[in-house]
C-alpha cells in the first residue's frame, strides 16, 4: 500500500505548465530519488510535496490522509535544503532544537532527541558551536539533525550535497545512506547527480520537462531503460548512442533489426578495443582518460561515430593510435527515430577487454 501517493499532480507558473500530471506511489521506509536535468521540475515537485508551493490540480495523500491543501507546518514532513538554512547566531544545539522549542516540547524530551541525533551524526562535540565554526559538511549534518529531531513521517532532501566539495560529497552521501538504514524513514531526495541517485536510491524517478520518464531500481534503469533519454542520463560515462548507419556492420554481421532512422546504444564497458585491423569497426583514439582504477578511451570510427570504451585496466594507447573496435551485439540497445526503445541489450556480469 502506498504511504505517500501523488495523483495527477500539476503545477502552473502563469501559463507555463511545469508539472504535468504526476502519478507516483512511495512505500513506507523507501528511499526515492528524483533525478533529471536542470529545469526538469524535480525541485518544484519536492516543494509541492513539502507544501512550499500550491498544487494547482491533483491530490497528495500521506499515510491515508489528504494533505493536498494543508500548510507545510501541518504535513508532518521535514525538509533539508541545499543552503543549510541555519540560524547563524544560534548554537548547533539551538538550531537542532528550534522546532521542538516552538512546539513547546518538554526540555527533557528536547535534550534526549537532540542528543540522539547528534550522536547519530557525530555532532556531539559540536553542540555549543555556532555554524561559522563548522565546516560545510558539519553544517549540512546540523541541517539533517534538525530534521531528525522532528521525527517526521517523510524526510525531503533538496540537493543537499551540491555545496560540498567532491570529498565531502562522497563522505556525506555515505552518512545519508547509513542514516536512512538506521532510521528506516521514508525519504525523498532530489539531485541532478545520477551517481547519487544510483548509490542512494531504492527507486529512482527520472524526470524530464515536468513528466516522469521512468521509475525503477537503479540497475533496472541502467539495464532496461525505457527510452534513449533515460539510457543516456543514467550511467557515467553515458551510453554511446550512434546512428544505425554508422554501425551498419551490426546489422550485416549480427542481423540486428535496427528501426529505419534508428539508433544503437552501447554501454562503454561493452565496447572492446582490439589491435588495428581486427574487430567489427576501425577507429582512431581521440583521448585517453587514465583514472587509476579504470581507463576511458574516446574513439572516432572510420564511419564518423564517436564512441567511449571503459577498461578496468591501464593501457599503453595514446591519442592518434589506430584501433579495432569490437562490439558485443547481445548488449546493444536499439532505439527508433523518436528515441523509443525497441530492444534492450542483455547485460553481462563481466566483459573482458
């Protein structure tokens, strides 16, 4: 049974319809990530759930209760913003306890709840400090702690890691995953970073232009994308998608039925490099990105297609080298001219390079 349910939810800003009839059901305890490019409506949808924007049509239900038109303070939700939104003159303890004090909670209860949240987030030694005395990662943890002490029915995160540097993003992402596991709380998390979506989510909601493109587990979206947009949005580096005419050998050698004017999608890990003269295609290395644990090689084929190959090893190849390109046809995704998928490739557990 759905814990949080959106039915035909729409939002207009003037004549601009930014959320276009969203239907979505979220189970209790689920970690759901809204992901999509800038301007797709993911933060607006989160704000509609939070009550920070009014829903123009449709309904929103939480735990069997209609909250469509309730003010945000009555929805039993807690939101963590990108900007932390901490009171600079208050200590960490005061920031975390502020909502409970407004609700006139018992001081002993406040002390217990703040102490528990601080322990979970490793903030116990910082409770008397002000935000200016904390790092960016610590400030974000304070904002998360402020949400925890309220014990809401749903946690809402609006791109909480985007203000942090790369190392802190990785560390805080792990902390959020542990927090969800420990609390078992229903969580909705908005990000434009599909790596965050893949690593955190039980289910991912991919949005584009105010509509849902696909909902599924991270690996379902990776292995069985509904269309070309999802296929290229999920995965780093993104899926190679080339015109069928540029990889005609796939049709002539393997008999793949590519739709007229269609495209072939190939995950980088399934594009294998061979010595020049071997393989299905011939190409020239444009760039080698040596990342340590893996290597990305960018190739231009003789037919004009641009491909990326991912190797789990290092390579002596350099820009300008000629190579053969071998493609595992079983893993190829096929799209029609409109980007709709007509065949999903069969993922391999491992492909030798």
